[in-house]
C-alpha cells in the first residue's frame, strides 16, 4: 500500500513491478521534443501515455490536470510540476490546476483561509514567476472548496465506491475522519471533470504526479470505467517523476527546512544552501583524484541534472569530469551555486510582480 499522506521514500523499481506503472523509457522515442525531465529519466513511469502522445501528434484536444495541496512553502522540487505544465501549455493542452484546500483541511487540519493565502502567495505566485502563462486561454485554476462542478461530480461518483475499497487503497481505519475519507473522491473529480460535456466532453487527460499519488490515479481509472456508460470517460493517463533529494541526503520536505531550498529564498540563501549540500565526493582530495566522485549520489549533481544545466553536452562534461576525478567538489559547488544564485535572482524579481497577478486570478473566479 502507498499512503499519499505520509512521507516515506518509495522504491521506483518496485512501483513498476508491483503496481503496473510502465517505464517511461518505453515511449520516450515517440515524444517529439521531449523536455529535460523526460530525456533525463526523471519522469520514470507512466500509465497509458501513448494516448497523450497521439493527441499531441494529431493536435487533437487533451487535458492536463495536476493539483497541489497547500501545506507550506514551495521548494525547488515542486518546480518539476511547473516545468511540465509549461511544456504542456506549449503543446496546446487544456490545463487544470486544482488547489486542494479541501484535502489540506481534512488531512492536515489547515483552515480554508490559510490555504487561500498559501495558494496566492506561494503556489500561484511561483507558477507565474517560473513562467506559466495564466493569460492564455485554456488554463484553469481553482480552489476545490469553490468549485461546485467538481464537488457535485465527486458526490455522484461516490455512489459506486464503498468503504472497504477506500480502506484497502488508503489504509483508512475506524478512526479516519469522514472528511478525509471523502476527499480522494474530490481529487478523482478534479481529474475527471474536464471530460464532462460542459468542459468539452471526453478527451485524453494526463496527470503528471509524484508516485505517492498513484493510489488516487488507480482509483480514478477504476471509477472512470464504472461510469463509462454515463459519461463516456476515457481512463486518464499519468506520468510519475522522481523526487528530488534534500540538501542533507534525505527527502526534500517543506516541513524540514534544513533539507529544502525554498522558492522564496533569497539568491544568497539559495547559493549558500547549494554550498552546504551533501555531495558524492570522497573523503580526501587525494582519493577523489584517484577514484573520482559519485555523481549518482550527489545532491549538487542532482540540482544540475534536474534544474540548472539545460545543455546535455555541458552536463555530460561535468559528469565525466566528476567520474574522472578531474574536478573537485569545491569547484563544482562553486559552479552550481553560482548558477543557482542567478536562477534565484531572476525568480525573486519575477515573484514581486507575480503576486499581484496571482491575487487577481483567484479573486476573479
Ligand atoms: N493530492 C495532491 C497533493 O497532495 C493534490 C491534488 C489534488 C491533485 N487534486 C489533484 C494532484 C488532481 C493531481 C491531480 O499534492
Ligand atoms: Fe558532486 Fe560535483 Fe563533487 Fe562530483 S564533483 S561528487 S558532481 S559535487
């Protein structure tokens, strides 16, 4: 069982074996101009992604749905979702971004006012500052608590889901509160509602998420099948990305500030944090020259791979130099932290204007 509300690190290979997630690499060659996250294997798994490739090729209508539960500050790992949305926006997708305030209320006890504040000052501000364009047509964002169509659909879908099923998927027990029990259905409705007639009817839909969200995806695909006659739903596709490692070598988590680079950090702070990150370097310079470093085990390298170096050739060179022991971690950290500072200089400037726009977006709905 995978519990989407706990923070255990998952074994990606096992997910592929146990839960029927397919390797993304099977389809990579069919994707035209894949983004970095796909090319570099950070998006490692998928379900039914062939449908989405086909829709992109044929330029037919498809939707992307991916939400976030407001629970704290956004960190650099969350940027991965935004990078994907930006790419899909270029591919002409209808984009839906639910903000899961019902989920954070029922699973974390966060009040709705607090969620709305986080949605504006954190989520939407960063989405805009990172480059997602909310002025384009076909991009929709909403708070779950304010979306009647989604809530109504959740209620209707709930008719064909029973308590035992929820228990076995999520490990819910007799002491689970009823709001929490219900809230996965709201997420199912987030994912399926773009296929209702009033939103343009049935269409391929992809949900890019971390693997912790897979229980929701499985439930959604099952429910889509159960309501096929009524709504003609096409089972949603999904992709799964690896999580970024935290600065300390553990999982990066907003609730553990020592592990995270927050998108609201100053450029100097972000730079300092990269310099403090755990590397895959050896005990001594001597050893490093002889044996080379271990980029696979290095948080700094991961930052370069996921976020900082867009040129594949440049990345390869760093990888090679690290392995050969011709670059030492100090120098490598200087390069990476300099890039991070520059990235944050741009981001923090954009965040200032973005917050106003973010406020307007939520208040207009
Ligand atoms: N449960 C997701 C999270 O914890 C948030 C979410 C809500 C979501 N609705 C969604 C994700 C629909 C993908 C699709 O962040
Ligand atoms: Fe990591 Fe760079 Fe050190 Fe290699 S040289 S282990 S990539 S910090």
